[in-house]
């Protein structure tokens, strides 16, 4: 019989049990295990382990809505009618008007982030001020189709920098990542499969490999009628000598990729939901 303890987290059996529960259940277990002083502030626990978190980042939203106010000012700068109709942002001189707007609203929430982002693009990417701010104003107003449609030019540059910082430790591989902004990860998977089919790299019924665990829709999408892929699942079920998950792949499972029928391998790295890198 296993000896009981007041701290169930230290037992192997309890750790195994925790592997099977959802992030929501895990959050509640952590609260239960906390001492009384922590429980009093448990309502402020930030839970990012879910599709709809219980918190937001305020400064980016403040900057976004402030940029929206500038965009509307630019529309009215073009022309404004009593009926509630205005023009669209004009490129000529827009950067100077943006700098004046920031100066007038320097105490407004989000102004500092807009100023930092603006200066960053000028200093790090030698962006033309009018071209940059015109892109920002038009995108926040949403008056034109995006060009290029996969992602806006300056947006791509700054997202590339962010990915290099967060995913590559500021040491990105040689070459350039061409980015494609989508509604979310599930939509991205659909676009990816569609693109592979349209370019005849994959056909309906082809064999693919999928490394799991992974977000459930990624497992379900290949089964849709328009794909009907023959999926080989490669499970990250490697364990430590103590019987705990490492969320890594065994050599014999990786060897499944030697099957010549498999035309593509799909992996989310770091994994989702365990969030462990390969």
C-alpha cells in the first residue's frame, strides 16, 4: 500500500494522475494544494493554458485603439461629411501628422508603445516614415484589401523580428521566413493541406505522419473528405526511469518515418498542449 502524504504532488501515482487531467482541472488542483495565503489571491491566477484565457495584455490593446483614433482623424483629414462619411488615409505627410498626434496624446494609454514601435521600424529597418504610417492607418481602418494579401509588408518585418527573438534566441537561420497571417492555427493547417494538394505535393488518400500529442483539430482535419489522408501517428510517449513523461519520441517510433509511403511529416514544436520542444 502506498504511503499517504499531505503533499500528493511528490508521489509517482499522483503525478501519473495529473497527466490525464485537463488544464482546467490542473488549475483547480494547484489551488487546492496551495496554502491559505495563496488561496486568498487564487482568483487572480493567470491561466494561459486554454483557448480563452482569463486575462489580457492591456498595453497592445491601448495602442491599437489609439492608433484607430489616429486612423479616423486621417480619414476626416481627407474629407468629412455631416452624414457620417469620411475619406481614406492619404500618404503625403502622414508621418508628420502621426508624430504630432503622438505629441498631443503623449499621456494617453498606448502612446508610448506606438512611439517605440514607430522609432524601432525607422531605426532597425530604415522604414520610410510616410509609407509605414500609411500602412498602419489603412490597416487599422480596414478600408482596402491587404497588399500583399498574405501579410502586410511592415507587419511581416516586425513579426519576423519577434519570431527571431522568441523562437531563435535572436540567432535565426540563414535566409528569410516568408510569413502568412491566418485566423489561427486550425485555419493554418487547412491552408497548408490545401496548398500541398493544389500543388500536387499531396493527393487525397496519401500517407502522412503526424507527431502527437497535438491540438485535437490537427488530428481531425486530415480525416476530412477532401483530404482522407492515411495518417501514421507518432506518439511522444517516452518515459523516465521513474515512469514520468518526457514528451519525447522513442527511436523505434521515429523509425516509422522510414516507411516510403509517407509523403509528409507534420509536427507542432513546441508540442501542444504539453509545450515541450522536440
